C-alpha cells in the first residue's frame, strides 16, 4: 500500500522523519481554537522558569512514546504563554473568599428560583383539585334549635353546634381578644398566612423533637373547618393556605373572626363560643366574665385535655397562660390578669345530666312533623314549667338514692300534664348523662292495677254503679286464676271498695262481664294508643303502655271528661321572629259522660283516703288516683290527679328484672305526693269534677319533705333557672305548704 494514498481523500498519519515512531503530540491545530496560535518551530528552544540559583533547569529528553512535559508548555499550558504562579498571602485569600461569595450568591439565586418554581407548581397542582373560584362560598352554619320553657328560659340547644350564632358586637370584647392573643397574635396584620408564626413553630418543633406548636392562623383554621377534611396531608395544608388567602380577600377581619368564633370546636359537642359558654358555664357567651373567656379560649389548643369539667386544674393553668398573653398584647392590664386568675370560675356540672335534656330530645324527634327540614336557627317554645321540672327530677333522684337499692329499683320516670294535655314536667330517667333513653315517652311497661280505672269505667258504662256488689273470692277463667296481692279475699264488696283496695278478682270478673273489647274501646277513647291484647288478663294491666300515654288517659278524669292530646310544643319561630307554628285546637272532645265521671272520681278519691294510695294523699286539696304493680313486682306505678294537674310516676329496671317487692303504693306514691305538692303551690284549690262534697283529711306531717335548692342557687347562674312562679325555690315552697 502506498504510504501517501488514501480512499476518499482521507489523510493517513505520517511517521516522524526517519524515526519510525508515530508522532502523537498535540499541536495548536488540535485545540478548540482551531489553530489560532501558531505552532512553534521544532528546533525552537522553550523558555524555562529559573531555579532558585538562577540557573535553567535541564530540559528532559523526550523519547518516542513518552508524555509531553508538564507545566506551561504541557497540554494545559496554553500556546507558548507562560502562566505566572499565584503567590500565597492576604491577596490570595481575598480573591478566594470573594469567589466563594459570588458562587454562593449565584447558587442561592438558582436554588431560590427553582424553589419558587416548585412552590408554584405544587400550589398549581393542588389548586387544580379545588372547585372553580366562582363556586367558592362559605357554607351556611348548621342551624341551631333553641328550646325554651313556658316562661322563655333556655332549657337546651340542639343541632350540630349546641349554641346560638352570636354577632361579634354582642360579645364582651375580651372574649375575641383572648382567642387572638393565644391563637394568632398577628391576626389583624397578616394576609391569611403568617410566615413569622410558621417559622417560629418550625423552630420550636425541631428543637423540642416533637409537635409542640402549629403555624396555622385563625383564617387557616377557619378554612379547614369550612371546606376541608381534618387530615394531615400536604394536599390539605396547601389547599388550606389557598382558601385562607381567598377568605382574607373576600371578607373583612371582623367577619372572619365572627365566623371563626361561631364555628370552632370547643369540646363536648360544643361548636362556637356560645355553645361552649353554655356547656361549661351554663350561660350565654354574651355574659361570660374575663376568667371564663380565658378558659374558653384556652380550650382551642386541646378541648378534651383542657375541659374544666374534666381537668379543672389544667383548665385553670391554661386560662392563666391566656390571661398573661392578653396582658402582653395590651388587651388587659397585668392587674386585671392577676385578678382574673385569682377569681374562681363556677363550672356547670349538671348540664349533661339535667332532665331537660329528655324534653329537648323529644322536641327534636317531633320537630320534622311541624316544620319539615330545618334550614335556619329556630326557637321552640315549650309547655314545660321549669319549677315543676326541677322538683320532679329532684324527687325522683332522691327517692332512688335513698331507697332504690333497698327496693331493688334503678330507674324511674315522671310526667305531669295540665287539663289541656300540655306537658308541664317530663323526667325520662334518673340521670341523662348515664342514659339518654327517655322512659317517660318510649318505655313500654305493664301498668298493673293502674289500668283498672278503664275496666271500671267500662263497667259503669254497661250499667253498673259504684255501689254494685261483687264477691271477692277465688275465681278461675279457663286456665287462668287471678289472685289478690294480699292472698286474702274480702267476700262481697262494692265496686267502689274493690277499686280502692285494688282487688284483682273483682276487676277480672268485671272484664269478663263487659268483655275485653269493650274495655279496649274505653281505654282507646281516653287516650291509650299502645297495642292491647283482648284477653281477660288485660284487666290486671298486662298489656304495656308508656308513662306519657297513661298519664294523658287519666287527664279526662281531672278536666271534666274531655280527651286530650299530650303535647309539649307551643310555638316555633324563625331566627327573624317569624312564626312558623302555633298550637291551635284541642283534643277529641268529651270522652266520659258527666254522671259516670262523678262516680269514677268519687271511687278514685277513695284510693288515696282508704285504699292502696294513702301515702299519696295531699293535705290541702282533694285528689284521685290509682296504684299499679305488675307481675313479679317488675313495675311500680302511681298515677293521680287533682282538678288542675295529672302526674304519672313509674319505677322499675331497664332490664325488666323484678324489684324487691316495690309496689305502687310505696316509692311511686311518695314521689307523686312530693311532685304534686310543689306543683300546686299558689294554685287555688279545685275540687274533682262532679264531686261536690268529699271528706278532706288534712294532717300536717311531723317533718317537712326535704327538697334541694333550685339549680340556679346551686350553680350560681342567674340566667339558666328562674323560679319566679315558685318564689324562692322548692324548699321554701314546701315549707309554706307544710308549715315547716
């Protein structure tokens, strides 16, 4: 092959001049400059840096295949120009530091730009998962149902919030100030996000090694409560920030603060400051003092942990922290903070156990039938008399506390109605906090002998009279042989005496004579609505009824013979005062003929004077009623009435277990007397309808019946309880009745 030839014009490497060795040295033409620097002649002598002695160092002889010499003439030396060495010293260090600063600034700017791009990208990504801004709107606050007594006193709030919506200007100024001081001190100045607070929280959390502080503003917390789920994710935090900025751009600071105060959770089912104030202090948020406001604000960090009802010491400590924060921000003086810390707060302990909650729950069950769906705050005015309600609850609780264990009784219910069927008091159990089941309305229990008045009324309607005689003796109807409670028999007795002594054989004989279906029709006409079995044992009260319905069925005996529909709602108004419902009309009309009514009332009065209900006898007015004891002493009843009111008392056990021989004439009669004595204070004496003359035995008891002071005295709350009709509470009431 010819040495200089090539295919396609390609040059072949040439050997050195006669050396036989391939020359691989870089030339200026091989550099990126494309040969801008001329290649020196092969024989030119290169300059060398001098040695310390002034001489020139020897040029190393390069052999074939050796590397080019290092230094200014080497591959990195540049085209023949000699690089001066950098001398060490102060100038060198100054040049190195400046270069470091410039590089740091450059890379910081680069990283900052990329960080902004990343943040914008994240914001854009998660913002894309939100609805269009045109659809953003603050959801309506869940409606509150304000339930008040007959005199307008608040009994309970119901709904998802547990309190009313209050305007910011209606609150004492220190309440929102307490929230701002402890939760978001820069609330008035930040645009929805607080970088300073966020940075401080991050530092605190990192140094402590755990989550101690949160960097969320009040606006962020509101955005989370209004629009988002309470999950701890990056998506939620980003969306929370976006929505917080939107809220700040859409609403004023006062509007945001008002929405926050009315919606934030304070524990125990209370949403909003009004619900919290009523839950923990039994008063409206409009009436809280400085110490109470600090306690409410302190709940926001951890509602369960700092609840004054659960951890009063922690709650006080947290309230002190809030007060000091308020002083630091200038909302209050240091002296005011010290005074508030020293002032004890009076926490309501009966809120969740009060019997009014049974009434409130019943009202909520009834509301859809009156106004349909609730889409606004409403006020429900009830027929409840708070004075009677308190006495009924206290009487039941005390009787069970004193004698319940001895009698094997754990639960009870009390219902009081007036002559129109309006419910004046309703106690659905011993303690609402322990059990929310409303036994007065929903418990179906055997009434025992308390059902007998319907049997006797059916007998009178069939032509018999109170003086009709029947023989009290062992009797059998097929396989059923009723027996008297006393296991003894009276022989021939009048119907009046048989009812007063509650003789089972006579009641069964009457049911057999008139027929069970006649008895059922009579009971239905008076107001019994539960299913009734058409058999002879019905006469002894084996078919179950509720305390409310049997009390309503006794009302015609007291009001002149007219049937009633038991009711607790008088009127319903919207938040603007619009009347949504008002009760009108009455009941089914006359259900007992006047002559028969007089006979029944005369017989029922004998029950309290000579019969099984003697412990229930009132000392200042005539009354009638009937005891009831179901099979195996599972239920004890006393249902009685005057010319003004009717009350039913039931005692028993939720699991239907037998009591320890608790009869209707024992504890139930005792409770009934206490309730009715208090309820009639101040009412004129009214005779029983149709009974013109009746022997009234008045005997003062040796000791007054003890009744606890009213709850407003016990709890120190001027708003929650007003016993104006009772003038001084239930204790002075009974003292006046009994002369004690």
